[in-house]
C-alpha cells in the first residue's frame, strides 16, 4: 500500500508508541488521526476524544473517519490485577487490550472491503508470547488473543484487507523511563522486563509502516526485542 494520501487512524495515539506511529504515518504522507482519552500536544493533526472500550463510541469513530489504515494501539493495565482485582476491573483491561481492537476491526472491515483495500496493524506485546508468568495475567491473556486474532484474520486479504501485528518487548516511552528512574532512586531492584534493553518507540513505528507498505504481508506477527533483529513468527506454528 502506498501510505501517502491514505487516512490512518491510531488508537491510543496521544503519547508513547501510538504518538510515534501517528507521527511516522504523517511523515509518510498519510492523514494521521489520533484517538485517545488524553489530548496530545496541540498542532499534531486531527484528534478524537474516544473511549475505545465503548463499542458504540468505536463504531462512531470508525464510521466518521473511514480509515484505510487502522492501528489498534490502545492498551495497558493498572493495579490491582487478576485474580485479586474486582471483576469489572480486570474485564476492563481485557476490553481495552482485546475488545477495542476487535470492535474497531469489525466496524472497519466492511468499509475497507467496499474500497477493496485496507491495512490493519494490531500492537501486541511480548507479554502475549510464551508461557511465563506476567505481572498482569489479564493483560498477557489479552495480548496473546490479539496475536491469535491477527493470524485468524489472514483470510481477509482475499478481499484486500491485510491484518498484521507488531509485538514489542519493553519500549522506552517516557512513562517507562520515569518508572525506571523512580525505582532506581529508591534503590529498588528493577523487574526483569525493565532490565531488558529498551526499544525506542520509533522502532515500533518503523515496523508498523513496513507491514502497512508490504502488500505480501497478511496475518503475520513481527516480534521486537531491544538489541536484536526483528523476528517474523512463522505463520504455520502449531503446538
């Protein structure tokens, strides 16, 4: 896909990874629309105040923007976590990280199908890969589902809609760097994920743009880890 002139929608795009993706898409010539619950800095393109855990709000967002490029980036989690968290709290994490992406794809796919072209990139996480413990089991489960969802939607490419996924390990956003500084100032040990070499947000944006631009890529998952080359997961893996 030629990104120039396309309308791109990035959820959770006010800061961090999403901001880097939106900025990169804009530099490639797209009209980059940011959807978030926090307003980004002024003068950085169109912004929509949208709670992506609300399906009706997501539908209005998609129908209003009619994107040819969709980046499902909104995500994260907050304490308490499963199984100690109240049901509505951990379900909210699942909705943010999985439900919002599914709703956006569901509403965007018919619009893209009518045009015969569309590129969707889901932002997963290394938390969704493998079988090790994670500080937020519900976040890890949601991101694992995002990975599997991506592969399961590979057949949409027959109608011109390509769905792919980028799974980064720890990304050096301002929030992550602030957390590292806070722990170090208190003399507390860093958890394993914060001891890893950090990935720059721009590296994630680069991977997203390459997946959008490469018309041969559908249902694929790219894994990013600091200091290592990008890794494309096999699309025929079976355990």
